[in-house]
C-alpha cells in the first residue's frame, strides 16, 4: 500500500483478553501510522502484546455495548483521519485487502467499504460461513452505528465500495471463553426477540425450538462439509450450540410466561 494511505486511515480495534488473536491483527496493520486499540480491561497479556507494536495507541474504557464502545473510539480518542477501519481483535487484513485499499478504494473517494469474510477455525479456512458482509472501512464523519442484539452494524450515506478481497476472521480464544460469550450473547438475543415488532423466518424457527438442528446442518454444508474436515464440524457445532442456548432461553421464557398467566 502507498505509505500515504497510512496517514488517511486509522484502524480502531476493540479488545478484551485477546492475547491469542491481537498479534495477528496488529501485524496486518503495520502500514498504518496510528492504530487505536480500545480495551475493556484485559488481564491476559493483551496490553503487553499490543504495546509491543510501535504504531499502537493504547486506550481503556469499561465495556457497556459495542455501539457505545465504538462511538467512544471514533470520537474520544483524537482520531483525525478521514477514514476509520473498525475491526474486532479476531479480524486481520490479507495482503490482497491492503493492496485493494490503496489501489481501488482510496482513489475512488468512497464513503465506505463493504467486506466479506474468510472465516477460519484455528487457522484452517472454511469454504464459507454464515458471517455476513459488513461495512468496516468508512468516513468517520458520516458513519452511524446501530446496536442489533449482541452485535452492531454500521450504516452510512454515499457510495459504498464492495471489496473483492476478504477480511480474515480467525478467533482462537479458549473454548471456555467462547462458551461464556455465547451465554451472554444468547441473553442479549432473547431481549431482541422479545422486543422485535415482527419475526423473520429464522426467529420463527427459533420459536419452534428447531433452529439448532437446522442451523447446525446448514453451517456444516456452508463451511465445506467433509471437504473441510474437523474445521467444518467445529464450526457447525459452534453455531448449533449458540442456537441451543438461545432456544433454551426462548422456550423457558415462554413457559414461565404461561405459568404466570395460569
């Protein structure tokens, strides 16, 4: 990438106990003059690893929501560049993405960039995943953020460039940490289901309690099935496990409501 790109894009990385991931992410961001790492209180060596990169500006804020955390990072950490590249700590840039930013995105003066993801399990790439394409590169003064369930989405007016190269997504945190996160995410998703004015087909299947089976099989096929071996099977079990937790919460909620009404 042209060195000038590092002066007009500031990567913003959110972290919390990301020692297994943060090194790969920051290694792919060496081209940037400044990388803001906004941490929520890591205690596993994330800070030491991040500070070992000379372009990292380490910041701290207690976590309340992805929306609030990201907005703080955008507006309260002295970012002055036109563009921000917002990443989770398990996301990294391939050389192809870096080249495309400099050769195609920046000359086009787009409002933002939409990325598909190359999903990996322990470094093994899957044929596909359920992870949707997301706006991750955008003009700082135009972006809007919406909290959706346990996650967040970026919206912005103007022309959006669709990248051909994909961001890498490879979360290598311990299984116990992953399971704890799914428990929290399923609770947040239940709140979304309770307040949703209208349910889509996926949420209707969740109401019936059959989504774990449907999603597990779909995820396995999408990931590459037998051709991707243990990585595809692990991915399918991950998606089915989350749906099991959400189904348990959803069905329990309905049963408790019925019991109160009796």
